[in-house]
């Protein structure tokens, strides 16, 4: 296969990232993932892993843990989702994206295991296949460790075939409610599905309802918990143009670290990552103390409140739930909106919580520009306008290009244009500004 052929094959598969017309319990089946992996020689059993679930900050936390382990001298695989521009971003070894040639070879190897019904429906999903490809790649690369982010939920996610050394649960909030449940308890139960008997887990501070569920599941399965909120302390010590400085203190001592991402909330993500590294160290893994600040400072992520332009300021963020929107708003207010106005380019997918996000971002926006996204999962901008216009003047645009262009034209030098709401919107912004994804 060539790389374009590999991509075309993936788009033939059932893709739950781009559709909403499916039943969660019927669509996500771990037995078919196990079948595929058995046929490939169970590559996921060839390396130790760290499994990361949650709602807020799980991608950032996974990248932090991988970066620290890399600085400690280990060869580290990192599997995350979704991607911004290329599938290659999801599968990395020592920070390097998988090559097009290797990606294509692995898709060609996995593809014969997928069958299609007469109606064209695939036996395995898009995410099933990508997960198998990632595990195959990590085995062939001979990674010492793999850090694996859950795609959606946890209990039925394709990555939950792993038998990890440790699990991580980042903060849990409302997201994917159509599939995971309408209450925080239901969502937390799905996320806590990654917990394995006798496998220790690092748990970020949670709302009481979510923590209660996590503790119940952990008790039933004999899971030792590291409660980051009780055992660690973190505080921001300085704000820099290119990130934040934090002091993190836990049972293994103090760390003074710099994180090249904006927002005080990155201190929590860093503390969870440090707690995970400390837990691995307590289980016998050698990690020099200097690997922690070196790993965190070398982090490179695009789309997490990323400043990509000045005069006016341009910020791209993949926030797609109310909790992430609150974090974004705090950063905008403390760094940009004291002397400027917010021009919001905003689009959401259908399963997102528009009323709560509008309540957070609408009051601080000066104008909103609502583009139409080219995917059946997108919420029509007219629906977004119906809700968001209760807070801020809104206009609908046929394309992301037109929406960003109009926002930039209306903004002054001290204003901020924030492109917010989904990975798909961020992808189009990356194309618009000609950015490279690290």
C-alpha cells in the first residue's frame, strides 16, 4: 500500500469519530480487538504500558509522562487521539511520528483481518485498526514503554485490551454524554473501566460524585490508588510568555518545573504526570530526578491554548467541553482580555454540551464567527447561533477560512482571535495559518 491507499482504506471503516448514529454498547466490542491482536501475535503484550483515561488533560498528561520517561533514557511509544492533520501524529516513538512508509506497511498487514458486509459495513472500526497498528509499531520498534491514551470512555475502548503497569485517571467531567451517560457517576464508571485488579492507579482530583465511583470500582478490584489531590501539592510560581513555571511537591520530594503550555491548569496535569512517574519509580523503575523537569520543559503540543499569531493575538484550542472552556476563559482573561476584545471562531460537534460552553465563553466574547464544518458530526452553525447569540452577536459562515478571515479583519492589534471548539476546527486553522504539527 501507498500512504494515500492506507488512508483511503481507513476511511472505508466504521468511524465513530465522525458519526453519531450508533449504539455505544453494540459498536464497541473488545472481543473483536482481542481477535485481531491474537492474529497479529498479541503485540500489546510485548511492552509495559501506562494507560491514561479521563476527560480533561489526558492527552497532555500522556505526553508529559512519555516525555519524562524518554528523558530518563527509555525508548517510549506514545499513542494518542484524535489527530490534528495526519494519522501519523497518533503514533510516535521517542517523540517522532510514525513514517508514511511504516504506517502503510502496517495497515497493509492488518487490513486482511477486516471483512465487509454486503452493505459495506466493516467488521472492525477505524479506531480498532489504528490501535492494532500502534501496538504492532511499538513491538517492532522495541519500545521499553508505551504510554497509551484512551480514545473514548474506557471500559469498552479498544485500548482497554492492555494489561498496564499503572493506570492514570485525569479529571472527569461531562463529555460524550450521548454514549457514556448523562450523570457524572455514569461517565466516571465508564472511565474507571480501565482499572485492572491489583494494578495501581494515579487519580487526579475529582468531583465528589466521580471520586466515589472510582473508589468503589477500585475497592472491588483491589486497585491501590494514588490520590494526587491528597498526596501532592502544586502551585504556579511564574507566568512566562511561552508557558508556566510550577513547584510540585510530593512524597518523593520537590520539583521546580517549566511547562511550555499556557494555563495554571497545566500544574495539575504536571502533578498527575509526576505522580505517575513517582509510582513507577516506587515499583523499581530507574528515573533520574533531572528527567522530570527536562521532560516537562521539552514538551511540544499544538492546539492546547496555542498562541500562533500576534497583533492581533491568535489562539487555537481544542476545548470541546465546558470544563476545558473554563480553563481557556481563565487564560484569556489573565493574559489577553485586559487590554483587548475576544473575537471567537467557534464550532462544535453534535454530541457536545453547547449550552454550558456558550455560558462560559459567550459573556467574554465581543463577536462570534460560526463556520460550517465539513462532517456529518458537526452541529449546524445555525443551532450554535440560536444559543450563543443570547450572549454575543453571531454570524454564520460557509467555511472555516471565511470565518477566520472575517475575525482577523475585524480585530485590532491588541484583540485576540480564538479558534475554539473541536479538533476538526483546529485542523482547518492549522491549514489556514500554514502551521507545522510537531
